[in-house]
C-alpha cells in the first residue's frame, strides 16, 4: 500500500468521448505525475504537476490535460478519445525524491 | 535522447533458480538516476531500488542484487533463489538528476517462476 489511490478502477468509453481520471496522493506530497501504460509496454510520462502548476510534459497531444488541487489531489482529462488511448493510467505522488505509484485506472476505448 | 532497453521480453525459471534481468540505458547526461520497479498482476508499480550515476557500488538487499556498470551502460538485476512470488513484470527506468520523478521506462521483462 503506497497511500496513493486512483478512481475509477476500470472505465469503458467510446471513441470521441471525454474522460476524467482522479488521483489522491499521499498526505503532504506536493508533486504528482501521470503515466500511460499501453498493454505490453512500459509506462510513458504524460505530465507532472507541482503545487498546482504543470511542471513538465511528455510527448502527448494537448487533448491530454490535467489539474492539481490545493490538497494536491489531481485529475487527468482526455478529450476526443481515440482507440489508442486504451491503456492503464498510473499516477504517482512524490515528496523529496520518493515517488509512490497508485494502482492505476484501466481505460478501454471502444 | 534518453532510452532504456530491456531485451528480455519474458523469462521462465523454476523455483530456487537464480535469474538475471538485463537493462541497458542511453543518456547524454553525466548525472542521472537508475531505477528498478516490480509490477505484479494488480498493476501497481513497486519501487525496488534507485541508484545515482556516481555510485557504482553493487548493492544487495536480501535475495536481490544489482550490478551497475557505467562502462557498458548497464544496470542488471539478479534474483537469487527465485520464488513463485517473484513472478511479475520488472521495469528498469532512467531519470535526469534534476527531475527524478520523470521516468523513462524500458518495455519490461516478464518473469515467471514455476514451482
């Protein structure tokens, strides 16, 4: 148990829809990172938030966006879903170089 | 550009065998960090080790050991006397020194340990 929780656990959407995934970080962790893990692949960095500001972004289009709230919880929003967005989405919260991953949200796009 | 290569897609061993998982990395940075994570079927990534590029000492933690060789850009992971509970996908990852939260992962090695 890392203390990082994500919701929902599983989600099924259709192409073109929008989705919001949520992450609740460990108490006091002011940095949260999001990763996309396609089946059979390693996780890929989407972006990171530090104290409510985006602090680095991977090679993902603008339809992937995020938010971090004052309590350091976070959301990942994906607009105009495509079939290739089907993946496990992992969030990780960190404090002073210690990063802890949540169990992930498995998104299926039909 | 940074890159991590895990050439072994899947390894199968019988319990009590030793097994080594290979990891080769590429980076232009002089200071960087290397990591290993375990991902059981539940999906949650479990942190195993972080190593600074300036620290080339090998490390042992129980049945786990890591061999960092800067000359060959490798950071290999050995499990001694494997157990069925070691069955999982193992990922090697790399980060810049200035942001150790932004990880570049390899494609993983699936380890199956049979009784």
